[in-house]
C-alpha cells in the first residue's frame, strides 16, 4: 500500500459556485506531480488533524497540478468545513500520492457516466480522459439547480459538451433524469460509472441490477460514506492470529479504536469504510460488513473486512494481524 505523502502548495482557491470551493495544488518547487488516472483521489491532511479523500477533477494529462472541489456539508464530520475555512491560497498542505479505486475500463465499447451533485468530480475527470482518447461515452449530470451546479461553464465550453446532458431538479419536467430509460437505452455492453449522494447511487445501482447489468460493468465510488450503527450492536472479540491476544469491541467502539487502546495501531484514512486503507484479512468468524468499499461478492466471501467501521456476526473474529 502506498502511504507516501507529498507537500504541496495551494496555488489557487476559488468559489466554484455557492457552497463549493475549488483548490489547485502544485508542487512547492514547481516540479511535476505524480501522474494520475481518471477516477483517482488523493488524501488531504487537514490542519486540524483530519484526513479526507477528494477526487481529482482536472485533466489527467496535466502533470503540474491537481484540482479538487469540495462541497461544504452542513451535516458533515468536519472535513469539508475545515478545508473551506482553514485552508487558504498560499498554504502548504500534505497529501497522499493519487490512488485509484474507480478506474475506467478502457476496453469497454461505450461508457455511461452518471454524476449526482458534487459526485461530478471524478466523473468530469473521466469525461476529459475519454474525450482525449476519443472513446465513446455519454454523461448525465444531475443537480438541484443550474445556479448551484459546479463546472457548468467548463463543461459547456469543453470538446465533449455535446455528450453531456444536465438534469436539474427545478427544471422542466421533460429534462428530469430518467434512470430506467437512460440505462435501457445505453448501447449493449456499456460500462456504467456513478458517483454522487448515497440515495442517487443506490437508485442507479438498484435499477442497473434490476435490468441485469452484470457487476463487472458497474463502477461506483461512494464518498462521505455513512457508517451504520445499530441499537442492536453487541460486544464481540477480535483475536490477533500472530500472538493470540484477544480484545473486546464494545458497542459504539470500532475495531480500530479497540485495538489502538491495547497499543495495536492500524493504518486508517477515511475511518468510514470508503477508502480501503484499513483492509484486513479475516481468518475465522463472520464479519458484519458496514463499509462501502468491498463489493457484494467480496463481502459474501467473508475473508476480509474494514475494521474502521465493520463489526462481527460471530462472538470472535480472528484477524490476520
Ligand atoms: Fe478507510 Fe477503513 S480507513 S475504509
């Protein structure tokens, strides 16, 4: 796993639309930055100690800068507020090298890109890449209203503007996004890429599965994952296979927190089951998956889990630690 960090400078910060700030990050010495592919994200280390993941939204051919855009979430966990309020133009920040859990399938004959709200960031990067590579794609961008929608003028003036349809909640009824129709009309063997609010993604993926799109053609990235907590959560134990140490994990406490209290520090980043950093092998027991990172098949296999948020269905979970 790549955990290297880079020091970069915020060379530009701008208000994209109300509630959404854009940030341009460049190397401190003006050198090139590590290359990235469409769909990649970086971890950004925020001044108050939080680490958050943001998708890169500039053209992946650019080697001198990274662009991210962040929606200020009123009900978030503090990351978006911190970057809006505490990170200013000229500041230095620490970031990870780009990682990509949401890559394009370049062997697909056609790509269907669906963005909801701020989920536009990786989707826009994909559109840039597919346009440069002259691959077939169409993009649908759903948002509340044109005035609160990021990157409208960039898209309207792009080479791929004719491939993009906007759908605004407050627009004419005939432009409202029709998930079923859009998926039905996609060319056979299209690959679907979706990013946006949880409800939007759940609706798109449920419809795709209802229409029998195979999992290998569905690509998605959750952000700001909601970690489920349940009133029925019970204490369970995790056992470390290397030394046999057993640790209690009480309701309201994560495996990561319980292990940290006994001096076992696991590498984490998002702490909400989104990024994959804490992925841990399970040697015995049945995980109770609460993450948005593993696929349904991987969850069913039960041999790995995310200790930052997932729990156990069995009294003991033996971990490959
Ligand atoms: Fe991100 Fe666990 S730390 S999935």
